[in-house]
């Protein structure tokens, strides 16, 4: 039978330091922005309010990321479970604040480096390739406060020192890296990805675009350092991709969808892959009143150091309905848009669209002709364990099966796909709500939204299913 995926396809799973590690103040770690972001369904509205300013208020709020699932102490057990599933790779991130607690120190915190050394060694001992995101939604709180997040040019130098430290320390053992998680999420939640609050410009295009420019420069510097450290390293960008549809064949809606793709889906990858600002950037900046501070040498740096591959997350598509603004705003998709009558949604209102993934893969490959890596995908759902803590999560299996089928079809279309690391392969704290009850994992973690519970790990039905998927290289779904 013809193989559906190439030999060496990187099957695995993905997490992020701030959502799994906990131990937020252990072994010299400093506070990151997410340590000052409350949990609960209201999380995004709290951080988007004009008063929000990253001050910890433990009387009023809970902070589930402080404890996470204690992966910091239990990573050996977790990685052993990943190995049992047959993972070829494990995508995780490095907490900047474990290495440079406030971001500004000149010498790294050895205890932090030592921790990641052990994580990497454990992966390698199990034959699992580490895939590292340098920064996943958690810049040092001090940098956010001192410089207004990434809009401060000074942050570039502090990031460069951090990136150099981890790339030089681990770059002989770790071949796959990404710079910023979902860099284009700046257009949706700049608080998480750029350290901006409403007070410091989260609602102002000028601040967001300037912060992005600084991140592009920082990302190019990381690519440069990576390739100088070890020419074998493959370092990618990481974008959030949600396939956009025009609601109907009214050209107005089609044009709006095209503009939406340019301004929020492609803008960052166009720069990071293409090495220059795209043709539509100038008119976009003008329409928003943005005047970028581009320093001498910046554009040359972007040009000289494009990324090697495109990592992206895919959870949902969205539907642009410019001719009916009311319908366009009436829907629970995280990224907005109108309700798509052809799609069902998750418990959290995210529209489930496997065909949209095949479209995404074709759109991205068509535009960039660089290898693609799906580094996040999955279904956040409420799991109901039985008395033995077993979760029969057929809904999750169904979701993953449909998306893996769509991937296989895209590979058949000719797309160069490197791998697949479903999100939250082990239950973790949700980014948008701070809940534990929004679970993505194939491994159940016995903790509630207040991080009470034993923390013990249990294999779900999807654990056994995914193991078989990997063992047959995606043949047996
Ligand atoms: C991505 C992020 O946007 O989506 C992850 O990179 C996040 O950090 C994931 O957890 C799922 O989102 P949520 O809000 O369901 O946790």
C-alpha cells in the first residue's frame, strides 16, 4: 500500500513552558507576563480592559500558570509517556525568565539552563527529537513594564542575548527551533504575544506594528545565530493560521477575506520567509496611520536571514462577512468572523474544519514553497473520566483523525509537510481561559481549574489510538 506520509515524518506533541511547568518562582526563575495574568473564562476580557497592568492581585484572582501541571518536576514521567506513544519529536518552549529572570541580566541563570539540559537529555535518551520554541507567550514581566513590551527597541538586544545563550548551549543537540510562537497573534491578543496592555498601546496599530518590527529583527538575529552555531539547525517562524472564507460569492466579501489574509495571516510570514515587507505593507500602514521606526541595517538583516521552514498552528477557520457586520460579530470563534453554516463548533465555539487544514497547507505551500510543520492542532474539550480515571475521548480521536486525513490529502496534493505535533498532548492550562477543564491531551492530568488534585497522569483512549497512528506512519487511523 502506498505510504500516506513520508518516511521520517515527525509525529509528536506540543506544549509551552508557561502552560505546563508551574514552579513559577523556583530555582531563580523571574516573573513573566503570564505569571501576572489571572485564570478563568474572563481571562481575555480582564487583560483587555483599560485598567489591566500586570500587577499580581492574589486576593482577587487565581493564577493557574503558577503551578501548571508541574511538568518542571515531572517531565521525566511525561516524556516517558510520550515515548510510549512513539513520539518522534516533542515541541516545548524555554521560559525566558528561567534563563534571564528579569531579561536584563548579563549572565544566565545556570539552574535554568541545567533544567532544559535535563529535558533535552531525557528526550534524546528516548529517541525523541526536541523541537524548541524560543519564546512562547511569556516575556519577562520586567521587560514588559520597563519598555512597554516589544514596542521598546531595547528588548531586541535582551532577546538576542537570551537566544544566543540557548542556541549556543543546546544547538549541537537540538536541530529544530522556532523563534516566536504565533507571532501574528499580535493582531488578536497582543498582550500575550507582545507584552502590550491597553495602557501601553494594545489597541493602537502603531504600537503593535512597531513591536512586530522589533520582533522580526529579533527573529532574524536568532536565525543568524542558529545558523552560525550549527549549519545543521533548521529554524522556523511560527504563525497562527486560520483559513479565511468570504461568506458568499459577493466579490465584496471575497475581497474582504483576501485583505484579512494579508493583514493578519500572511503579514508576518511574508517578512520572515520572504525576507522583506510585502508589497501591500505600505498601504496597510498608511490606512492605519502607522509610521515604523526602521533603523539602518534592519531591512538588510531581514533579507539575509529568512527562516528555514514554516511552523503553524491550525485550530479553526473563519468566515468573513463584510456586507453583514452584525452577523460577522455574532459568533464565538476565538478569531471572530461570522458563523459558518457548514461547520460544527467545539464546546468553546471554535469551528471545526479539517478541509480548511488542507486548504491552509496548500495556501501556505503555494505562497512560500518552504517545508511546513503543523506544530499545533487539536480539540479543547471537557473530558469525563470514569472511576478509574479513564477517558473514552472518541470526539478527540475523531477530530484528530479528520485532520490527519486532511494532511495526508495535502501531502498527496504535493505539499512538503515535515511533521505534526498536536497541541497539549498532555492536559495543560489553557492559554485563552487559564482553565484546566479545556483539555487537549491524550494524557489526562488529575487537576481542576484551581489546580487542585493529585496531578497524576492517566492514558486516555486517544493515547492508544495515537500510538497506533504513529506506529503505522499515519496509515491506521
Ligand atoms: C495557541 C497557543 O493559540 O492555541 C497555545 O499557541 C494555546 O498556547 C492553544 O494553548 C490553544 O488555545 P487555548 O486557549 O484553548 O489554550
